[in-house]
C-alpha cells in the first residue's frame, strides 16, 4: 500500500508547486494611484505637441501671512513670478498675472460664473403682526356644561 501512495503524493507535490508558481505570477498586478489627477487634466497642462499650453490654476491657498497658488503644479506667491509672468493678485477664486502682452486672469473654476451673495433684507416695521389667538377661559359656561 505504501508503494501506491508514493506516486499519488508525488503528484500532489507537483500540483502544489505549479499552483504556487502560478499564484505568485497572478499577484503581480499594477494598482492605480487613487490620488493621481485624471489623465485629461494632466494632458490639458501640456499642448498636443508637448509644448506648454496656457497656465492652468489648480489651487489657491490664503493664510493670514501670505497668499499663494498652484499653477501647472508649481507653487507661486503673490508678488512672485511664474515663467515670464508676474503674479499681481491672488483672490479666493482667481489669480491675475502680468505678462509681456498684458494681464491674464486664471480662474479656479473657469466654467462657473460666481456671484456674491446678497445680504438678507430685514422685515419692514409696517408689516402687520399676526394676532395672538386667545384661549377660552376655564370659567366659561360651555366648559361647565350649562346652556
């Protein structure tokens, strides 16, 4: 009976080795970085021929001590320079650059037209106030059951 078990055990060892080798090959998968910007956003930063396209505003950081922005992956401060441009102004939604040809405004949300919120108008004093409803007193004849 021992002679019959030996070929069976050898076969199991061979199958286990092949399965282990195949399993190691399957585990080597590339995982995409979930924090990486979308491909179309990266391709927009450079032109189709590989040259730099117009600057793209990606982020604005405002603190009590300084204002800075991220333009095409480069951090710039207000008053600093980006390429051949000078950063004139950084606000909550846009950055203004002075170039050789004039000024250029980069918007954080280019397709969105933001409008300032208007303050709520207080109620006028001439509007009538609602009247208070009086409850019937407990001494009324109806509550005592008399006609």
